[in-house]
């Protein structure tokens, strides 16, 4: 079973990289880009074949390592 | 005093940190990231700067889950001392021993220069060699030194006297100009500036040496 984790900076945490991308888009002539947030996507191949258990397992991985919950939020997709 | 300096794959300030401790009179032992225990009798754990595990995932994230960091946490929870510099500060926040997180610098650039700092508290074993409000200069060399913590957390650090150093001229966007923070018991210090790189007069103004001397002195007096 595969799972995909999306890690994003929490709302309210300033994202300097996203801001730099926003400025670069502006300088390329893309108008009206009001905000850019940059995150990461982590894909996992799991031996588990029960979707519920897989999701619980991946959530625990997020809490313990994949996301820093001080500044980041995460979303788990089981595929 | 007995110091243990952790070596992770990618650490590059470990020997400088060991030298600074030794020059202040400490006995130093290097410990490997795969070790599961600190040497018997360790008083202070040094968590050095560098690029542990290539900064993969997040700076300090993998190091914070290494076997030796389990021993570091147990040491700190028993009231042991620890000093984390630069990547070591990132590791200490990732272990949860210090609050907050270090994000990419506001200007997105890696910054390597000597910067002025203000000593915010002299009432700790690390900083009693300075005067409160004293201005010192230490080198910084980091890409991810932008200290981030919510407003309540910053207020708590202020109230409890846990901000050790602030930048005089904030180089990286850190909240409240914070350059170094302390644990609640003030025995764990994390800081982005490098005192170990300014601990020998052959290398310029040795403003960092007072930190190591104070720490060793605290144990000599005990």
C-alpha cells in the first residue's frame, strides 16, 4: 500500500521560500499571484494492506519525524 | 568537568567545540551518534555545528532521532547540562529539549560573518562570565537560523529569563531578535552563533571563551 504525506508550514508561519517564489513569478510577468506557500511531498511504500492501519501508522510517523509540528502541518493520503 | 561532544555524520564543528571545552579546563570525550549511552560521569553534552545527516528532511531532524540523542534527552531530563551550537541548536529544538524551530533565513541567503550580540541574562551557568546587557561579537554561519516561536512562547521565554542572547542587528529574521535560548531549568542552551569559533585569541576577539570558562567554573565551584 502506498501513502503520500503533504507537509506544509502552518498558517501564520512566514514562508521565506514561498515569498521568494512569489516575487520571481511577479518578475516573470505573472500578475495577481497573491501568495505562494512551499511544502513537501513524501511518498511511502508500506507493507501494511489495511488502509485504516496504514493511515494510523503514517500519522504516527508524521508526529515523530516527518513533520515538525511546531511549525508544520501535515495531511496523509492513503493510495 | 567532563564534557561529551557528539559527532554526527556531517558534523564539522565537533573538534572546535572539544578544543574550546579543553582550553577552559574540561576533560572531553567524543561520542558517536550510534552510541546509546553517554560516557559515565558526563556533566555537559556538546551538540556541535555542521550539517548532520546532510540536513535531510529538516536541519537536525534525523540527528534528533539518533540513538545518542535518546541518551542526551535522558541526561537533560535528569538535570544534566547541554550546549547546542548552530546545527546543535537545531538538533535541540528537534528533540523538544528547547522550544521553537529554526527556519530558513529571512533573506534566504547563507550568512557567514561576525555579528554583535547582546547578553540578555548573566544568571546562568553559561553566561555568568558576561554582564547582563553586555555586547559581544561572535561568528554566525548558517542558512537556517531564523528562530520561530509563537507570541505566547516568546512571552514565556522573556518572563522566565530564558533568552540568553539576542542579535543587535537581526541578520536572519529571528523572532524577537533571539540568537540563543535556554531550557526551563537553564541547563540546556541552544544558540546559532559559534562561541567555539571565538574562543582563542589567535583567531581574533575571543568573546566566546567566557562561556566555556563560566561553565567549567560552575562545576569547579560545585
